[in-house]
């Protein structure tokens, strides 16, 4: 059976944290953050919100676009690195809140590559003929893993959620190729030791905050984005010039610039929302895909590359021929 994305949604928390706000919290400056990362502001999850609540909002939006009732979902996959709890999966909370009573539910912890890992998983279940309707959500309350005194991490990340509905389709599959990879020898370069639920549920112990070797991750990121993009484009039997839109993981504008320069991709073919949201971790490509459609950057028949990298050290990419309506 073939599969296609038929719905998309997003949720961004109301609270905006600007670079100027950060200047009051840690030894940094708006000028440093903008020139070294491209980020101007990010959203921060409310005290009564968590990864699961944002995932529900984004998931509802995606189901609405797809015109699909939650009761018809066969599976809910949540990609997150900031789950409400260690156990159960955030997907269990999302399944219940959506009323997706007939759906299996589990989380994917694939760092910033998690949304693409989860999407590829959904396509496999449909291709195997096992399921027809799958909701994939990427959601992050990753600000709760920030040590606000650590300027090497706290200026980079933001919270939010994005979602996609993948449905069986009798004509053709929109995913033309994919690449998933991981190099566990870099697992200590970027990690979070603890879940990120509502403040009443989590410890404020500093040992649990995100730890990152930024420079090493930067070098890995550029190579991973370049190689994964080349591999999926090649795997789809296409050339770089055939691609209408690149949606790279929104981590740092210098990483994106270095990657697109190496790939020889013009910047007008690259989607950017990093300036408004920072690094949304797994939710980054999900929110970017949703906004690309909303802003009409992605039209029926367009070829799009999604590519991400992250802790693990992981990478993932896919080529889609965008055709949700056909
Ligand atoms: N404000 C002001 N100064 C800062 C800040 C800050 N927020 N952070 C670092 N500096 C200083 C450093 O102390 C250093 O000062 P020094 O020269 O006096 O020693 C100087 O700026 C340069 O520091 P570098 O670490 O070399 O800065 P770099 O240009 O590498 O930028 C950054 C750091 C932004 C972290 C970059 O390395 C990066 O983006 N790495 C990739 C990180 C990433 O993408 N992680 C997410 C992966 S996805 C996932 O799975 C979650």
C-alpha cells in the first residue's frame, strides 16, 4: 500500500523569550546570538503546558486538515526529547486526549532527527499493509532541560510542536527516498539525563540539564546535513537542481549556510523559521513543514527535502513529492 501526508498542524506557546530578555538572564548579547546563530526569539512553554499538551494541539490541527476523525487513527507516534514523564510514552497521553481509542501509541527518541525517524516508521507500517491512518507528532518542552546559566545551550532552543497525518493511498507514495543514521560514539556530545514534565512533576536538580559540546556538534552537523541530503536525492534518482524546497533542521543559520554552500543550493530554496523559534529540536522540521505549506512555499507536485541531525549523534533525511490532495 502507498502512503501520503494528508494533514499538518503546529502549536507554538504564547510566551516569547527574546535575545534581549536573555541578556538579563545570562552573560550574552543580542548581537552575539544573531550573528553566531541567526536566532532572534523563541517560545517558552507555559507552566500548565507540556510536550503532550502541545502535541495534542498540533495533532488536532493536522487531523482537521486531513479531515480525519481521531477514532480512525491506527497509531500515534510522538517524537520528543523532552517527554512529560519517563513512563508512559507521551504518545499515550496524546492518544487519550485526542480520543484516538483505536490507536497504538509510542514515542520515538531520535533527538532532532526524531520527526523524520517517526515519519519513516509511519510509512513502513502503511507500506506493510498493517495500518492506514497514522498521526506523527513532534513536540518539545525542551526549555525545561535548559540550564539558564549556561549560555552555550540556553540561547539556542525553544518550545513547540508540529504534526503530520500519514494515510494509505492507492495511487502513489509521496516519500521517494529516506536515509536514517546514527553514530553512537558521539552520544556524550549532547544529552539530557531527565524528562521534562510540568514543574510540579520534575526535579530542578542541575545534574539533569542539557549538556552539549557545541563546536563538535557543529562540525558533525554540517557533514551530516550535506551527506544525508546527497544520499536521499541520489536515492530518489534526482539531482539537487530538481529540488524545489529544502527544509533543513533549524539549529544554527551558520550550519545551514555551510551545508547549502557545499550542496550548491540557492538560499531562496531554503526554508527558515529559526529566527522566530530557535531550535525546536524534533519539532523543528515538523513546524517548518507546516509553515512551508501555510506560506505556500510548498505546492502540489513540488519536490522537498527534509533533513535533520541531532544528539545520538543522529541524522535523517527524506525526499517527498508533495501531493496531499491527489
Ligand atoms: N553569548 C555570548 N558569548 C558566547 C555565547 C553566548 N550565548 N556562547 C559562547 N560564547 C562565547 C564563548 O565563550 C567563546 O568565547 P571565547 O572566544 O572568549 O572563549 C566564543 O563565544 C566562541 O565560542 P564558540 O563555542 O567557539 O562559539 P561557536 O561559534 O562555536 O558557537 C554554538 C557556539 C552556537 C553553540 C555553535 O557551536 C553551534 O551552533 N553548535 C551546534 C549546536 C547544535 O546545533 N546543537 C543542536 C543539535 S540538535 C539536537 O539534537 C538537540
